[in-house]
C-alpha cells in the first residue's frame, strides 16, 4: 500500500474536554474532521512515540465506530505505526482498553503503547447523537492535559494528514491477524476477543469463588443493566458464565450502536428499567425486587449501585469500598496506598481516610488526574460523584470492577452466614453512616444552557467570592437555618507528582458546618453549556442520618439557586437531571 498526503484546513473547536473530543456524529462525518484530530494526535505524540508503535483502536460500538476504526487504521499505517489491535467488532470498554494496554501480549509478543478510544461515554449514540474519541497513554490512562493541549494546538494549524487509501478495510468481526507490507515495512492488524484480557485481570483482583457462592445462593438476587452499552460484551461472560448468575438477571446486555435509543447513563433518571425492577421507580413493581442491582454507561466505565429499594450515592460507594477493601478484596489485602476523589465528590471518602490513616488526595474532575498518583504508588482506590469508581489495577474508572467490589463486600459480610438473614446493601450503607457520619449529597445538571448565560452565571459567582459578607447576607435572606460561608474560591490543583497546575476547576462555596456548594461547567457535552451544581451537607449526629436526602438538603438547595441567580441567568426553573 501507498501513503497519500492529503491537504486540509483546521476545524474550530477540536479541543478535548474532560475526557476526549465529543461532538455530534454530523460534525464527525464531515470530510477531514476525524482525520484532522487523529493526525493532530500523532503530531502531538511525536514521531518517536508513533513510529513502530502498537496502538489499540476500539470503543463502545456506537454509530460511526466502524468507519472511524477503518480511517484510524489507515492513518496509523501511513504514520508509521507498526501494529493496530482491535477488539472483536470494534468493542472494548474504556476500562478494558486500559487493561489491554497494560496487560495484553500480542500473538507476536508485542505490547501496546497507547490507544484511541472511540466513545462519547454516557452521551446518546446514533446518526443524530454523539461520537467521541480520546487518546490513552502507555500507562493505560487518558492523555494528560500537557498532551491534550498540544493536540488542540495542532488542530488549529493543521495543513496535511497522511493516510493509506488503498489499504483494504479490516474485517473486525473475526479474530485473527492480517499482515500487510507497506513502503516502510510490515504493518499488522490484530483482532482479538474483547473480554478475555479483562476477565483475566478481574480474576486476579477478586475472589471469584466467594462471589460465586453469593450469586448462586437462593438468598441473593441480582440484576445488571448494561443500557445496551459495551458492558454487554462482558456481562454474560463474567456474571453468568464465571459467577453463576441467572441469565435473566441481565438487562439490555446486547451492545447497540444507538443504545436502543436510550441515554446510556447509569443514574436514577436514565436507567429506568433497572430502577423499576429494584423497586425504586414511580410504578413500583409488586414483586420482591432483587437484593442487588447495578448499571453501566455506554463505555462501561461508570456504575450505579442499588440495593433493594435503595440507592447508593457514588460518593458513598467509593468511601464504602475504601473502608472495606482490605478485608473483602484480595488485591488490596496488603493495605491501601492511599485514596483520592475528585473535588466535587462528597467528603465521605475523606472521613474514611482520616479514620484509617490513609494518604488522601482531592483532584479536579476527570480521571486523568488520578493516573499520576497511581503511577507514583500513592493511591489505590478513587472515585467521582459522577458514578465513576476505580482503582490502580488500571488507569480508568471501571464500572464492572465497582460491581465486583460491591459483590465482594457483600460476600465478605455474609461469609459463613448465607443461611441466616442476609446483610443487605442498605445495611452496609447505614452501618457506614453510623460509623463515619453521613454526607447528604445531590447534583443538579442544567443541560444545553445558552453558553453565554452559563459563562455570565459563573463570572457572577466568582465576583461574589470577593465579598463573603455580601454572600452571607444573601444566604441569610433566603434561609436563616443555613450556616455561614467561611471560604470561597476557584479550585486549583497542584499535581504533587509532576508539579503541573490546573486552575479554574470549579467554583466552591465552603460553609462553616462543612457543607459545600460547587458550580462547574461540564467538559463532556456536545451542545450549548451544561452547568453542574453540587450540593453537600455533612451530618454526624446518628439521630439525623436517616432522613430523606432531598428533605435534608432542601434549605441548601434553595440557597444555591438564589445565590447563583440560576433562574435569572438561565431561564430554567428546574434542572434537566438530578442525581
Ligand atoms: C463528566 C463527569 C466527570 C467524568 C467525566 C467523564 O465530566 O462530571 O466526573 O470524569 O464526565 O466520564 P463533566 O466535565 O461533563 O462534568 V465519562 O463516563 O463521560 O468518560
Ligand atoms: Co463513561
């Protein structure tokens, strides 16, 4: 095959956000659009990292993935890449890509050095919805800001890209290696089973035998909803074949390019079927709901954990996993190196870290910030309020890992007494609150807000920070029962490993009683702006930890909306989604 040099001109707005470049499919299918971004990525990585490299290319299987895989393969060949690895049918969950980079050995003994992950994660898919692409590095984690900024710079000046138009399309449906010879030597494409490397890794972390005992016990019932995302490519193999769950416990586990028309985001709003099955829906089923339920997003890095008629907040989930990891999960038996959370995530994890005397870190939103800590051996377990939980077994958050972690904790708590009354998800959470106190928590999302209005709201909130007495006056005028703001700032992160600084990572209002209000603009949307408002209140008094979350938080919510003039700026009287 031959290499062609194609002339091109820059597109506006190819700046990777919190997790890669995400745009409407209509934007991505424009001639040269994907090509420009891929070439900019190669340029940013530099020839040294690209020539001779082995790169993984796969994703959550959303609409346009197959075409993108063919284009990237041809561009890789033209840029001197030595091997391309593709999960069968182009499917690899985001955590599986990370595992494949770190663990997999190719048929010829090769190791991967990076990956293009094709996903827009929890955003809907299909011809009128979203597509996305991001680059992951040799440690298996998302490219750090230093690289993503360089990629963006290249997209603004790009004049040419390289491609091998006559390289035949790869058959991504069957496992095997195809060898090609180009002007600069051999180029191989290896299609491999999407699940086996990941399953092997999970088996090395968890005690599958004890989870199997739990899942096959008549006392325990289980349900997993992949929302038609890529988790479906793993769910049957792991939960049914390996762990003995009933096949009927899997919901929406066939990956679809449009996620069955749904919104593949595992929360109480979008995982409707699971929520109903767990007895949490409006039309609550009469039947006895399962003891445990979980869901994943499109690329299977997120998780939602539910008990029978019970929701576990993601902030609590990571804290509970951290508190129980050493006893319940063999991988952590030697102890935790440290724990970390993203800034807007509740401080439930902080309390556990303090009790257990663990190193603790607070990083900006987005998984790329955890990677450095993990590479430096400073962090074992980490999580985000946005349904992301994970550990240093890879460098991405990991939806199925989180489910296995919870099943491990349940198996451990029920060890030797599966015949007695089951210790439930709800029991574990309530026990945790009784020990550590409870962080009431909620997030309000205002999606597709006018970008100008969103900026004005944020600017207003920053300005207000210069006069806390004015802010407190406003607050007292709204609710006299809410405590005072004692500190307010824009979160800035100083990476303790490489010294890099990330500023403007969210506006914080910190209250005297430990409550927090945080305002951020989303970096994953593809249209307009999304304002996220995070609301948190800590309650230590055991007699007050059993309240309904929305009731406990009502005063603080009222304050947040008035303080930010939310309706005035956005014209919205209610958020799009509450999680
Ligand atoms: C959101 C979440 C963030 C998460 C990111 C990627 O980002 O808030 O916590 O890391 O999505 O998750 P933002 O900038 O929209 O708030 V995923 O599953 O979309 O890769
Ligand atoms: Co995701």
